C-alpha cells in the first residue's frame, strides 16, 4: 500500500500542559518526513475524529499515528477502517506516569517510535490457500457422536472414525444411566437409549462413518489436513479442515489392584464389569452365579492414590450410586458404598440425596485398606477411619471397585500427527495424560492449531458434560476451518490477518524456528530447510524472535521495525542518567503498566517501554543494537513460565529467558556485564509492583555504571 | 454458519465470563451479538476474583484477552447498566426490549478522574461488597471495561450542585440522562445471568450475617485482591487486625434443605485457594477447614494434595453447628468431628463462610425464560449457560458457554 502518514497529537488529559508540541511537530515534519502533523484539544472527541476523517478523505492520509492515550481505551473512536492506526500512549507513558520534567523527552521518544513503527509497518494481507472445511471426529462415543452431529447440522461434512465395530463408546456398554434431567426422583436409573443417536449419526448424509478404523496419520495443516484412515485392511486419505479428538477413556487396569482383591478373588469386580453383569440380568456373582445380596462398592479404587491414578475421575461416585440401584432391584439385597469423599457436585447432589433415602443403600466415609477372603466365596472389606469406627471389617458377597478413567491419550498419541514436533498433543504430561488445555478461561486453547479435544479424553467428566464439551469443540473446529479459509488467525489473535513471511534465500537452516515454534507450525523438507505451514501458525512471532538471521517478518511486525524504534530513542548525555528499555508482553505486562499509569503511579524516567506481541518474539539482535549505541540496560517483562505457565503462546517468556541464557556471548563481546539484561515474570494484576520492579532494575544499572558505548 | 449464510443475531444476557465467552465465540464464527449487562462493567463475578484455582493466575488476564476480542470484532455490541424488560416472538424472530439505566457519564469520558476528584459524596463500594467506599463519581475498579466512569445518583449530595460536571472538560458528564428503552430483533437468546453469593444473613446457625469477623468467600476474594479494600492485606473487618488463625466453614448454606439444597461446586476449591492466599502471605498463619466432603473433582485433586501437604492447614470433617463472636471480636466455631464423634469448639481471628452460589434467577427472573428452582431452563431459542443453569466453575462455564454459542447460532438458522 502507498502510505501517506499523518501524526495527530492530542492535548487532552494533561498532555497539552505537560509537553511542548512545537518541537515534536517540527521534528516529525522535517526530520521524520511526516506530511501531515496536527494537534487537537480532545482528539477522541467529535471534532478531533472529524478532523482525522477529513484528512483521510481530502489528503489521502491512510497511516495514522495517534499520539494520545493507550490502545486499550477509545478503540471505538479511533477505528479507521482501511488505515494503519498506530496508537502512541503518550498520556499513560509520558504524562500520567512521569514527573513534568521528564515528560517532554518521553513524549518525543514515544512519538518518534510510533512514527517509525507506522513507517516500517504495512497493511496485513491474508495468506490465502486452497482449504476444505470438513471436520474429522476421532471417537464414536457420546462426545464424538455429538460433535459429529453438531458439525453436520451446522452444514459441515464430517468424517467420524471409531476404533470399535460399532458406535456408542463406553455408553454402549452400560446397563442403565443416570437420568439426564431433573428432578432426580425414582426411577433413578433409566435406559441409556443410545440407538436414536447412533441412527441419526449413521443416517446423516453429511457424516461418513468409518468403523473398526484408526487414524494412521495426519499430515498437513488446518484447512488442508491429509488424514489417512485405515479400516478393515484398507486405507484411504481424506482432506480435512479441522480435527476433534474425542477418543474417550479406558478403565484403569484393575489387575494392579491386587490389594483390593482384584484377580485374587472372583467376586471382586470393577464398575465396568458390573455393567456387563447387570446387562445379563440379575446381579449374580461371578464365582457361583448366586444372586448378590450384600454388595460393597469401594470408591477411588486406584484413584486419588499416588501409586495409581493421582486424580479423581469425577463420575465414579454418581456411578456407584447408580449401580447401588441395580443391586436394589432385588429388594432383599443391600448396597454399601465406601467413599473417601462423596463427590456429587452441583445438582448431582440431589441424586445423592435420593439414594440416601433408600434404607437399603448404606453410605459411609472409609479408607479401604484391603479385601480378604471370607467363608462361602464372600469377602471382608477392611477399612479405617470410617463413620462406623476407626478399624472395621465388613462382609460382602460381591465387591465392586470404582476404578477410574484413563484417557485414551495416556499411552497413545491417537492423532498420529506427522509433525516434526511429535505425533500427539504436547503438554500431556502436565495433565496426567489428558488432552486438556492449560487455560482456565480458554478451554479449547490448544497447542496444535485446528485440533480440539472433547469429552473424557480431555478431562474426567460424565456423559452430559461430554456432550456439552463436544458441542463447544465443534464450534471451535468450525471456527478454525473458517478462519484458515480467509487467512485469519485463531484464538488468541482471532482477528489477525498477518502471517510470518520468511525471506528463505537468507535461511541458514539452523532450525531454531522449527524447534522453538510452540505450535509446530514450521517443518523441514528433506534437505533440512524449514518451511512454514501458515494454517498452524498463531502469529506469536516466536519464529521472528528465534531467527538469528532476522529473516522472519510480518507485514506489521518485524525485527527491523522494533530495532529501528530502539535506535531512535534518546540516550541521556549525563552519565548518571541511564536509559533502559523495558520490553513487555502486550497481554499482561503492558496492561499492568498501563493500569499503574492510569492510577498515576510514577514509572522510572530512565525506562522506555516497547510492547511485543509476545516475549517469544524478542530477537537477541535488539540487545546488540541497543547496547552498541549506549543503552544501559534491558528489562524483559513476560508471563509466568513453568508447569503453570500463563503465556497464551505457551512458551514465549520461557523462550526469551532461554535465549537470554545465550546472550552472555554477545555481552562478553561488547565487554558488558550480564546484569544489564534481566527477565522478570509479571502478571497483569501486578500493576502495584511494576513501578518498583523497574526502579530496582534501574538502580542496579546505576550501580553497574554507564554503558561504555554511551556517547560513542 | 457457513460464511455465505446470513449471520445469526444473538442476544447474550449477562456479560460475565459465560456471556463473554458465548459472545466472542459466536462473533468469531460470524454471528452478530448483543451483550446486555446489568453492571456498569463487563466481567461479572470473575472480575471480582483475586486468582483462579488451581493455577493461581489472575482472572483479569483472560478478561483482557476477551476484551481485546471484543475490541477487534465489529460484530459485538455491548449495553452496560441495562436489563431485559420484555421478550416476545420465537426462535429466529424474537422482539426484545431492554432498558438502559443512566450512567450519567457519556462516551466522551477519558477516565481522567477529574470528576471523582471534584465529587464531594461517598458511596459504599458494592464491587468490594461494601468493605470500603468510593466517590459517587467513580470507576468501578481500576481495570474496568469499559474504562468509563459512573455516577451513582443515589449517593449524590443534593447540595453539591454540579461539581463533577464542572470538573469535566470533555463534556462527559450528563446529569440529565434518563432511562432509555431500546428495541432489538434477535434470532436467539443466551441466558448468562450468573449467580449471587447466598446471603449469609439467612443462615441463623452461622451468625445471621451479624458476626463482623465472619466474612463470605467472595468478600475474601476482595480482601486478598490488590485492588481490594485493603490493597491485598488480609485483615479482619472489625478492627483491621492481620489474621493468624482462620477457619473456613464449608457448605455455608449449600447442601442444606433449609437453604440451597444443591452443592455449589466451587466452594471447596475456592476455600483451598483462599487458604493459599493466607498461607502465602503469612507463613505463621494457621488454617482450619470444616467440611462435609472435600469436592475437588478430576485433576483438582492435585490442588487438594498441595494444600493437605501444608502442616499449618488442618481439615476437620464435620458440619459446623454454630458460630459466635467473642468479646475480643474473635469467632468461636462449634462442630462435630464426624470421624471421632467429638464435639469441637475452637476460636479463630476470622472465619470465612464458604457461602454457596444462588442462581441469579432465584432473585430476578427474565421475561420469556422458564426457571426451575431459580435455575434457567432451556427453551426453543433460549439457551441458558454457565451458573444461571447449573452451579459450575469458570472452566466448566467456558466449555458450557462455547457450546451455547453453537446452539444459539443454530437456532437462528430456521428462518
């Protein structure tokens, strides 16, 4: 685009009283060659906006530098479609957070940086490729079937892959289920009634079902996945836009529960086995087929247990309450439920209450320590800390172990992604093998773009929850397919039309970008040369930060842009006045700084803030650039990293930190102290602490003394 | 849904986490969305939380992302301080009336704070559950979205004239604003009205809300928050004394036929989280948790284990029978230890009542929406989501609200 720049300086919110505009305007016009430079008393007011619009119409201005307030506010007013808009937060960073004596220099620096950013940036142009929008659903249980139906009913073609010979998943193995609607009154067990769902899946013209099938591999990228499906000895490749992983769960291996009698005594069975028994008719015990009259349910069998599953499977308490009803179909039989904590959250509590009303269902808290043999094929359940006493032995003629859920992804990638970065979803080890999101707010935020998990493969959950989850995943899959088709990123930059555009002729195949991309968006060809799969990209620009050759650029964000901004900043002549760059992440650290400024907290005048999409895009060359021209220190502010990482690009701040580990070489070469660069983790609510963090760093820099390159 | 289709128009009632999630997810799928929020800001209960369990990360981080999604998406329109007053028609063709209550501050506001500086009147800060005061011209909280001041007309001093108006050089103060009525046509409606903390005043055994140092778990969130009434210092309300011995009373009103018969889902995790607030700030503090069942489903178990490993935290299985204030302002808790059968009586500096979640529909119901015991029930083009339909935590709300977005988009397709 042929750019015509205009700079508008707002004088409102004390800006006019704190800074002298003439010098800035002259420099901008003459030195920075900005053709249109204006100021206004209240730029965000009707007149101010009208002035800008008039320039757009009459002067052909299309690249606007708005030196006013932070981009976090007044976004509706300063919305000029078709124009590049660069917001320079003079109010926050130069006026509200600075003493009057420091405001002028700060304003000059920030406005100059804003102009450079606008000059160096360009209008985004989407990366368009041939795409399909068909959805692949892996798993034909309740979650998978629901995801398929939701997608199909929205008008998308679906390919459903089920490993078993029939649809239904675990639900098909159940004798009865808990009613799905309130109130939970008798009968407390109802038919599973899966047939209508299976039928509507199988008869849906938008859904193609593969049974006894497996996903052999998934190649390509969102919008263009090539999925190889094998079924009954043959295989075929289908083109897919987005993937829903609903591979479900399997029961924990009960043979590892010998201490609870499993495998040692025939009359110790699992919850899943009890479903099979119940399906055959009356509850008969396996050893002799005699009707079970006294059934003990041992909750958390191999769960909430560091030696087995450390987590709770969330649905077993309600499942045992339900199975107690199976037992109670024989009025002479009793059920005893031995639990650590009865977990029937939310309105499932009503189900628990109803079960308690049955005198034939006995419930007690207990720590079951073992199961031993009693006469006549019966069993003793030994327990401690129960409501019945501190050490008690109960006799039962059948013992049911509530073994937990193990996600299908615990030991099998299932997806078989042909990504250089591995076949499965990353981070599984953080989630006990579940294909979960690391984010509370964003349950479908995934590190494999276009691949969304749903149902019990993601978190332990019941059937109703799995259906909701599958509907959510269907929406995200559809959204992903639609966004890729128009060259738009998905969450968290779901508006972004830019994409990484590397100048491959200068690539040295060092592979740092392929290794560091948190989303596996960069693969390598046979010769080891990286190539980008834009459909997988989330626009965090980690590749841009990783590249030692500085060849990865976005239209509106590149190494030269940020480097040039840094080079334009003033360096105080006085040896005692350091200049420090604070490089901050735009989602957390910058809003924290912005909030501090809003509260008129003072920020150290030595600091100049530069905001990055993500700290992962921090290129080490900026350090060399800045230090070689006399900047005294660089403070990086990014999100928390480690297992509970808060970076929505997964590894941004961690990678920046990792790169800093390697910066020593650069600093040594320049004969500079390592302490001149520091990374701190900052959360968005730490606005109260940020000013001191910066001052502490500046004090440290003062202690080290001026950069010897200063003034050179 | 296919990009060639005419976009669905969806009304989302409630701009808390569920409503925001539905709105941005629907809009990013091409729908046109209108959010109606009764508060002067978006974010709902989540905006009042200090941290999320189990990650202990700040909720404003996710809100910031969602607000940015709103800012960059032309398909979303927000009405704050607004309520739905009538709904008629059906799926694909709803007529909705909303009432916009006057904010007395228009869009020209730059959040410069001049009005608050000039304002002579004070009001109880409802964002902080009345634990401190703000001026009658105020910003709901420092990271509020929209970042626009509000004037609480009820708190205005009648004799101050118009000092806020005079202080504002941007002409943002409009004291003549009236209630406005807006009519909308939408295809489907998502009810995301959330929940209210159960009123402790109704629980006689727990002091009927008259024990000053027995606070609710939501008040605890504000006490611990950096933008709370104490700047994050956990001091008890009666005398501002930093707390050393604290008790959490679980199921305060929940799982109780006389109050909320259901389990409120979040309180066990919330108390464990708040235990960490206390323990991280004060290495000497002692915490006792009185509970019936510790409900930390799924992978939350790890969070329970983390707190259980702290020797300064003790867990007592037993329902609290009574709390009483002592002369010194301390609080005595009486309970039966269900495992030993012993009566336990202990005194604490402060007690946190894990009051449950009452669905918004218990207090106020929307026209055209069916309710069962205060929980919103689905209808043909009406999709309740989040805590308005079932007690759930933020992550479950996020799942549920994404699901509601797709259902709401579908409902608009029958036209």
